């Protein structure tokens, strides 16, 4: 049977990859063509992404993809959300985009919320309050020469697309993370922009996932050795939106956790939940493909672990993941628990110290060994998964019968097992490469190779390796007690 090949560019917070996906009727298979580090740069102006470096990695990766044996039918790009570059009137990039963990947004969101009104803001954009939502980043840039010179705002995947094709647009799923999209009708809100002091003319026309975003510019064709006619398809360019496309859910009772640097835990809905209870619980309504809503909360995720490993490596301590997780699995249960979403964990210079401080402040003995720290992180994340999914079920009036845990975290057996035990629900782990699969599937659909969301998910379920973790009922009481210790249920 016919199989077509697509290139998925997936940029994450620590690395970028170009992956070749081969799709046929009963066939869905990925292979990594190129991986490169994504190293943020600190300048006097703050913490930035090295976008030109990332573009080079993308070009190298596309060249490798093209050399991998199959003709590349199209290219799709996804990255993390919210961050953007500004173009001047000539279409040139004005400075390096800021990293969402840059501290310049501290206190800004509160000001915007006070000016607009927290309830009005949520009613309008339906977004979880995160200090780095694009609208708050732009508010922090108010009055800068850069913003004054800007004519166009492009989110990171749209900027890469623009650099590859010359075509300007704002892909819809990622646009929904800016805080400038109207939650009810899914169009840019000139009113929100005006209230945030922004010129709505900066916001490019929206484009839907699955539509074409042009073909390669001559320089890009030359750099990648791909035909100039190679089309760049707008995929669900928000990585989480792509990951949720590839959640192999076939039943209504499914919840998902897209677990990597962040844990994004929630439900797929047909319509946003904009209630006051949802606002105070800080749930977000991001947009997915085909009119779906990603009703979820950001949980700080494996960032806590990765940052500990980075700090330990700098001190010459062992950082082998297998070994750390093995030590964690043998460490004392529930010795110390933290709220992973506490603001001090967003960008600390020293994560192990931040965790120790948090424990001390909450009257707990800080974990004494790396294994103990990792145990604390894993149990705290499992409890956060439990808390968020129980809340989501209540707020959206849905019963959750099982959890799909996708992304890099699905390889973490300890986290999967603890999440099953903490929630009392089966966890179906995998696919690990959900984001790249979602990216490839939306491209394949644009070529008519697969059908609707249900079709794509069933293909994922049939072809990808999944592993099921049953909750241990004998542990339920202990988890209830642990949740109670954090003041939640
Ligand atoms: C995950 C993610 C998440 C956003 C964050 C900035 O990579 O896109 O959905 O909230 O990065």
C-alpha cells in the first residue's frame, strides 16, 4: 500500500528535532532525521531564544529528512506556545524573541488584570492566568522602541514558517495561547488588544491547521536540497495541540496528560468552559483542531527534574536518569511534598535549593539525597495530576474513566505508576512522540491520507506502542492522606 513521507519540525524548550513520518492506511512510523540543542541566550536585555540558530537547525534537519530516502510530501512546524518575534516594516526580525521564563513579566499580569478586570479578561479569552501569556509579555514591552517599530507579530512556529516561505499568518491553535483570541468565536479580539494597549494591526490573519502556508523560498530550497515546490503545511503549531491530536483516545471518559517540560492535564471538549469556578480554578481553554477545546491546566512538569539534573551535573553529581528514578522508586514514600506550580519553581537558578526551601517553609524535612528529591518531584507531580484532573471533571461535568499520558514523560515508569495510584485510574502511557505524530497526521490529512480526529487517533492506537498501568487500590488511602496534607482532595 502507498506510504507518504512528511517532515515534522518540533522545537522544544531544550532541543529541536526534525522527524520523518511515514503514513499509510495501516502505517504510521517516525524516524528522527536530526536533533539539535535549543540553548537560550542571556543578553543584557534578558533571556532570549536563539532563533537564527534554531532556523539553522531546522534547515540542517530538513536537508537530513530529504536525504532519508523518501520524497518529502510536505513540512510542518510546531513549537512551544506564547513566545513571538516582531517584524519591522521591511519584514526583518526586531531583536531575538524573549524566552517565556524571562523575568520581565513579573507583576505585569496583575496590572493588566486590574486594568481589564480579571473576570472580563477570562470571559473574553478563557485563558489560565500564566505570567508569560503573550498578552502580558506585550504589556511588559509597552513603550519600547522595538514594539513601536513593530508592524507584525509572529509566534515562533509562524516566524520559522515565514522564514521558510515568506508567507505571513497566525496559526489558530497557537494563536489561542496569546490571550488575544476571543474564546467564544475564535477570532482575534480587537477589543482585548486595545485594552492591553496593543495595535491590532500587528496580528496577522489567522490560518487553520491543515491549510497550506506556502512553498520554500529559493534560499531555503537551496539550504535543504528540497524541491522549491515543497509545501509547508500549517499544522497544529502549538506543540500541545499537536500532542493532543495523537492522544489515542477512543472513548468519552478519556482524560490526557501531555507530559514533558510541562504537564498539560485536562480534557478535550466541544466548547469552552468560561464559568467563574473555572476562572478561579485557573483552567485554560486553548483551541485544538476541528473546533475542539483543550480544557486543561499547566502543571510545572518534568522541568523540575530536568533543572535538578542540570544543577547536579554542574556540581559533578551523577545525573543518569535511570539511576535517579531507580533511587527514587526505593526512597521513602511521601517524605516531602511540594506544590509544583508554586511561582518560585518557574525559573529558579538552583532548583534543588528551591525545593529544599519550599519544604522547609512548609514545615517538612527537605529530601537529603538526589533520589529523595526525585521522589518528592514525582509524587508531587502525581498529586498535581490528580488534583487537576479531578477539578477538570467537576468543572466540565465529565466523568473520567482513564488517563492517556503522552509525551516524553510516558517513558517514566515511576511517574506513570504514581499517577495511576494517585488518581485511582488506569494510565495508558504513550505514544512518547505524540507531538511529532500529531504534526505528521495533520499534514497527512491535508493530503487526504487520513480522515477525522477519530480516524487519526485510531491509527495511532493501532500502530503505536502503548503501556497500561492499573492503579493499586491498596495505595488509595495513602494517596488520599498525601493529598490532604497539601490541603486538597
Ligand atoms: C509546552 C507548551 C505549553 C505552554 C508552554 C509555554 O511545550 O507549549 O503548552 O503553556 O509550552
